[in-house]
């Protein structure tokens, strides 16, 4: 199952071109900072090395010096990024989507620690799928079942997580130690979301 004794690699899930948003959404600014830089800061608090999982042709310019991982099995969205990161790093991966500007480093440290003896550590949330599969930690034991799922065209992240043998769920009550879960897990998918995120950032100052 988990990779006890080996720290996870940090992975920014940047995916493709952000069609719903109309461009690379992680490059937009929230509270004056690019969302991707907020994600880097959160991951830096929990891991010692970072990867950028991205397929965009311009990704080399986003975070100079950070190694880029491209999908080995395209078409699976964020799951393809998790798979590519597991395969490239050879160890557990702590992943965070690049459209989530408010996840805290403290929360990510908890997920990293709790992944050591299970297949995955994943927050429960009020999202439509009931969890946050792209703010989570995945052990190397996930690589083979994830590859099978992707090759079978099964791209649902929540479905994949629920089929794992051992998942350590971070409850809503536990997440509240780090902030309001509604804000912690807020993702910027539309221009309206971006405006809402900037309002949240302004109210926190």
C-alpha cells in the first residue's frame, strides 16, 4: 500500500488548456498572486520537491525549473495526471489541482502523513462527488489499478478512489482545523469563480 518512510512528491495538476475557463486558469491572479503560485506555496510547505503535470505547449514558461510531466495515457483529465506523476516519480504523490487557490500547507502535510500506510488519503467534501480527489495523496499501490482504469476508459476520479482497498478519509470536521472547507476546497472553473475567489482573498486580508 503506502510508501512508508519515503516522502511523497508534490504534483501540481495543470492538465490541459482549461476550455471551460477560456485559457490556462492557473495563471490567473487571486489576491494579486497567480493561482499556480499559491498552489506551489501550499505544496512547498508539505514536500521537498515538485512536479508540474501539464500538457499545454506553453507549460515550460509557467514555473521555470520545475520538471514537467505529460500524460502517458491521455483523455483521463486529472486522473491521467495522477497516473503520469506516479509513474514518473516512483513514489507516493501529493497532488493539488492548479485551480484551488486556498488549500493550506498544513492540510496537505496531514494528507501526506496519512498516506503512508494506505492507498490514498483524500478529503471528504461537499462537492458533487463528495470528495476532493485532486487535493489528495496517492501511494505507489495506486499505479497499476489506475492504469487499468484509464485504459478501460474509466475516467471518474471519485469512482476510482471508492474502489481502492484502503482510503484514509480526511473528514469535514478535521479540515475545519485549517479553515472553512467551502473556501479551502474552492476551485476556479469560470470567470465568476475567479471573481468570487478574489472576494474571498480580499475578505481574508
